[in-house]
């Protein structure tokens, strides 16, 4: 009764093991590359969304500002909003903050650079203007914002994503 049953030879078992190892290695590699692509895309979206949200808020508030009250640096400015309240934007240690009525709110982290350029006059046709350092003379503000992922990612890592955005704001209520 047991005479007709055959087993596998050692050679057959080794061939099957080798084929399974190659297939399993390919599956793990594909899964790893998929995970890297997901992380890269997720970090890119986070970076762009952070920059977009901060730039949109700054642009909206500056358009309705009634006066620019202080421009101590290219990364820090204070203005009076439409209700006369003092609002300050500044970057400290990679964090963009908004201060109004003594309360500081963190807008976004991961800020690599914020450059505010102040113009007393701007020619939209030629794309040129006259820069100013006098707060009361400011009519147009150029905002350059560069962000990166908030979570630390090593330089050269696929997860290390950057976004640069720019906006020109003409102060309407001056």
C-alpha cells in the first residue's frame, strides 16, 4: 500500500526553495518601493499644502490691511488689519507665527525661508518696482516662502521634500 507513494528528492526541494526565495525577494522589493513612493508623495503634499495655507492667509490679511506699521526685517512684519488690530508675522526657528492681541499662533512648521520685499510702487506691466524700507510707504509686498517636511528627513532622502511659493500683494485699503 505505501509502495506506490513517492517523495521529493533533495534536488527538487532545493529548486523549489530557490524559486520561492526569488519570488519572495521580488515581492518585498516591490512593497518597499511602493512604500517609499507613498512617503515621498505624502511629504510632498504636506509641504505644498503648508506653504499654500500660510501664503493664502498672509495674502488675504495683507490685502485688507489698513497700514503697515513695522518692517524690522525681511522675515518679520507688523501691520494693522481691517479692524485696526495689530498683526505680526515672523519666522523663528523654522516656524511661521502670527501674533495678534498678544496671542501667538503657530501657522506652520518646516519653514526654510521667508523673504518679504516691500515696494512703494509696482509696475505690473514690466514686473519691476521701487523697494522701500519705510513702513508708511509700502503699497505692494512680495512674499517668498520656502517650506520642507516638518518631520526630520535626512538630506538626500526621498522623504525630504521642498516647496517654494511666491505671491505679490497689493495693499487695497491704503
